[in-house]
C-alpha cells in the first residue's frame, strides 16, 4: 500500500451502475490539489478522467497513462459535455486566482456553466473545495467568489458537497509557500496586524482524505462543511511553529498597524517569490480569522488511523525531501511523489522552497571507464581540479569555524564505497561508472551536494556535474551569494578535470 493509498484506507469506493468503480472527473488537475487528488483516487481504485486546458502541462505526471484526458476550455459547453459524459462524480477544483481582471465574473461564469452541464449529464455527485468563511458579510473578492461558486454548484440540482478549508499545509500549497518563505528569509520582521488573526490549518493528506470520502458519502448528504486540522494558531504562531520544525531560531515578529492589505501584499511579493496577484488575494483572505465551524463531517468521513495531522507534523512532512537528503535538481522535476506533501511536476517554479544549483556539462572522447577512474579518485591527495588553491581556501575556512576541513582525506586513494569520508564530503550514492553523489559535511547554513553523472555517447562520455544547495534561513541565502563568485573558478575547472580536459587532470 502506498502512502497516498493510505489516505483512503477504510473508506468505501462508490460504484457505477455497471458495478465498476465510479468514474471521477477531476477539473483543475494542473493545480496543487487536483494533481494530488488524481493519484489518491487512482490508488483508492477509482477510474479517473481529467479536464485540462492544456494537456501538455500534465504530460510529466506519473499517472498520465492511467487516466483519460479531455483537452479543452471549461468555458466551452461542448467540452464540458464531453468531459462529463458517463461521469459518476465530478470534482470542481477550477480556480482563477491568477486572473487579474474580472476575477469574480470569471469564477461565477465558470461555475454556472459547469453546474448546468453536470445537471444535463445526470451525474451522481459533485464535490467542491472552497474556503472557510467566518464573516460572510465582509469578504475579500477572492473569498466572495469562492462562496458564490459553492452556492451555484449546490443549487444545480446535482447532490453537492462543499468542503471549506483554510491554509493547506504541504509543499506547493500557495499559502504554505508564503508562510515558508516569510519565515525562512526574515529572522526579524515587521508584519501587518493580520498576523494576530487565528487560523486553523489542515494538512494536505487530511484534505485529500475528505475529498476521497466525498465521492461515496450518502446521496442525501449535501451542503457545506468546514474541514481543518486539530490546531488553531495565529499566523505569527504558525511562523514560529514552522521555524521550530525547520530547525530555525525563533523569529522576532513585530506587528504594526500601518501595513494595509495592499501594502502587505507588496511586502509579501518583495520578500517571497509568490506572484503579486496571488499574494494580494491570499493576504486579503487572511484579514479575518479562519477557524472551522464544528460539524458532523468526521462522523461521515472518519479521519485516518491516528487522527488528524498536527501542524508541526504536517510541516515536517512538507520538508521531508530536504531533511532526508532526497533533493531533485529542480523541485518541478519530481516524479512519483513519496506523499501528498512531495512536489509534483505541475507545481509552480517557486514552490518547494529555495534550491540553488550549478550545473556543468562537458563531453570528452575518453570512455566511461576512464572518466570514472578520475571521478572515483576525487579529493584527498588527488585534489579536485587545477584550482586547488580555491579548495584549500574553502577547507581552511571550514576548519576556522570548527569544521573538518580537508584534513580527513580519503580511506583509499582510488576507490570509494557508500559512507566513505572524502575530506569534508560523505559518499551518499555510488553506482560504478554512472553516478557519484557527495553530501557536504563542512560548516554552512544549509545542505549541499556535489554529484557527477556519466553517460556513454557515440564519441565518448558526457559528464554532468551538479552542485545543489538548500539554504537554511536568511544566512543560508547570503552564504550562497557570498561564495557564488568562486563557483565560476572552481566548478568549470573541476568538471574539465573529471573529463580529462585539463592538462593537470589525473
């Protein structure tokens, strides 16, 4: 059983009229929740169809060969009719957060068209994900559109259940990424007064379980239900909890009354890579408290074994790829997710946290075996490149701050095994004549890896050298940029040495 399959453990599977597992239509499959929901539904035994505006955007998903894809615009009635034909359950996850003009009009028009098409298709149920609404008389445009969308779908004549969630905790969630970047990059911050508002977040794994359960819930159950995790924090407390889970020092947070939603949106956009339009709508929705209204939803869809996920555990799951040293060269290159908290190919480039890379590729006429001998002999008395002085300087700096420096050397001058120490590195992965990955053990405010990959070509060998760095806090970012000039000296020389293109290469 996969991690994602466990999300539906103990929940029934809705059957179609022919006795087969129900066919579920997932709209918004390129979005944060949609892409993860497809995997969860498939693992739970459902048949899945997805509706996307551009099918090429989901081509890298591991589930692409297991689903039916309808490529088209949800504003087109013919496309909707084709997408909903024969469907038992439709998940409405369409959201126009990045539309700059006529945002509310776009949301309402899409909902009306979908509701009518679902009614015509005579589907068994619709499941919609909206947002928690504590004050319906004073909503941001974003939350007003969310509420109106739910009303339209519920009045369609199709049995509809609307789940309302607040901040979703998981790598890739826009709200979580905003929390992540603010906390990691600002050890001291002046913040708008909305950071004192109470919020009840939910782990993405729990949210997906509710969505899966929504498919088989009894037909007579309709309406809206707030869903949330067990913890209630202010946004400021959430930042402190994140800092603790990420191993950062406690943040100094000074709320000030002068930062309006507009100004604080600009502030978020300046400090984080979250796009301004998105930041503006997220900030506007946080001006009120986001706390779930109690209901009987946990009787209808019981939580997984162990109960709902606490906030700190949800953060730890979101950070697991970094803490387990399972880092891709780009977060968006991730393939099969380890859990719903793992990155997906359709997550935006700014999701998944900061990741710096330096990639160098060279071709050599030497065969793979010859190149591998140089790669495996890296470090110790053999050195790293013609720029040996730069490595000696880095080793001296490491020793000054209490690190191991270059004094450890190597166990064997020519051969390595996983776990070997190489100066201030540790061998983390070794596949002879293919891959060598070293994890840094020098003192630094972050995590770093150095990897060599060899690929046989018609004329010799392709050598790909990748340095990867995950910063820890603001100091981690400053460290990367402080040593960045040295990269232009060290890394080109090193990859050329491995390829045998430097005169002094061994």
